[in-house]
C-alpha cells in the first residue's frame, strides 16, 4: 500500500498494490476539502436576472450554485462556476419571475486531476505534468464541442458570462459547507448602458484604444453605432490579403498587439473591466463566437474580409454599449450570383436593424446602402436561414 503525501487542498490517493500471488492494484481517492465561501450577496442589476457574488474560498477549484424560490423546500443545482479568481454568477434562467425572492446556496469544491485514470486493471502511471482538470473541463462539457452560447436561448441568454458553466463537474469533491443569501428579481429593465466585453484582454484593450477616437460622451446608441460605422468605412479596407502572413508584413500595423508593452497595458485594462463585469456594471459575452482572432487582426491592421471586419464592428459597438450580432449567409450580387458572407444586426430602441460594414468598406461611395436597413430591403441583397436569427422574434426586426 502506498499513501501519496497530500496535505494540501485537493484530491489525494491511497494506492493498494498486490504482491506475490495477488496481481493488480486498487486506488482509493479522498478529498481535502476547501473552506466554505463567505460574503455571499445577491442583487439584480439587470432585467430578469440575479447576480450572485461571494468571497474566494481558500483551496477551491470552483463553486456549485444552487437556487430555490421563496416557499420551496429543496434547492436545485443551477451552475458550476469554474473561475476561482472572480466569484460571480449571473442567473438569467427563464424560470425566474419578476419581483419574486430567491435564495441561493454557494458551495466550494476541489476537482479531481485523475478523472480519466483507470481505478483498477491497468498499469498505474502518474498523469502528465500540466494535464490539469481545467484543460479537460473547458473543452468537454458540451456535445460536439458546441459553445455555451450556441446552446442558449437568445431571448434570455444574450450575455454569456465566461466564468459560469452550466452542468455539474462529476469528478470533484464537493464541500458540505456552504453559504447562502437571498435576493429579489428586478421587474423593470435598467436604462443604464452597459459596455459589452469579449473577456479577451488584448482584444478588449484594442477596441478601447480604437473607440477612444470614435465614441464621445453624451452620444445615444444611434449616434454611437453611426460613428463607429462611418469611421470604419473611412479608415478600413476590404481585402482578403489579411489572411496571408507574407502580405500582412507589408501592411501598416496600427496596434502591435503582440508587443510586450501592449500586453502589459492590456492586462492592466483587463483588471479594470473584470471588476466592472463582476460588480454587475458591465457584461461579458465571451470571445468564442465572435471570430475574435480575425477581429484582432482587423483592429490591428484596419483591413480584412467580411470575416474580419464584421466581428471588429460588433466588438466596437458592444464596448460602446450597443447590442450587435453576427449572421452568416450569402451576399446576392446584381447579376444574381451569390458569395459566402457575414454581416450584423443591432438593436436600436425596440427594433433590430441590419448593417453590413464590410460591403460598405468596398463601396465607400454608397455606404448608406448598407446602414440601418429593414428586412424587406435586406432580402434583396442578402440571404440567410431562419435558424441564424432563432430566438429573436420576427416582429422585433424593422420591416
């Protein structure tokens, strides 16, 4: 029998190996549990939402969140928050009711780094260095590697908080100690404008540097999106050459995102925006679905095809507090030929309007043709499937 010297928070093992005529081995696992969370608070900064915050629990790899409505006896598991540095969960469930009070329970856990190890029957070997549980976890909880955002109903889950994962991590040791707090759901939508970040430090910082030249205080949403659109049409160039590293070397780089100085400033900026996000003063939609790597190049070189300029436009608008979304489909040319394309729609007031900044960058003398249009006009030059706007009521689009 071998006992691994595990005195820190986490998962330890006792390995029982056979000798002589006794073959094989058996592993017993045990958890050295983290401290319980403290300072749990519940508030409702956004419409039909509760935000739960708490102080970090020493030794925790993550937290399980449970909820019950007033009058209910038992708690229901609702989320697994895997970011142990920032303790927050934005509860946007459809089951929440206006003005109703809910109680939340937060408990910490330690994850099992040996989750894929055979308990018995095969040769025992230590896991490779760096094969931590989080590497597995962030790539495995969704079927067919689908992103969290794509599984959400857009009517209620517009904003993906990247630290909160729905689904319980089974290879973990949960603490029996927990903390609770209660809060009531906001009945009315806040009129406050909330910046929308990607959660990618470098890209958010690049968007900040770019928007400093464009967006001014006192602008309403309509003026903000128009300023960003007009600036991109004037300063950005449509080209597929951005995809070639050789051709990129000959282009002017406005923001050297790979330099150590920019990275350092981006990290400092990230700390500020993360505090806003976790205090409920800003939103984070995540960077997986926005083609962020392409947007990063577009922000740096002010060039790109639709797959580069469209996400750049959306990220700039989002940071300015304007809801924008990407749709993929086909552009219909005058000769009725079609080409793969993506573009945007944005919410202004109570309606969604269509925008195509990439085509506007090509046709600079007719930029207004692709700015803030209704669906009837848009169908004359764009084609897309209904699934691309699933979750958005057709009546909310400007006709």
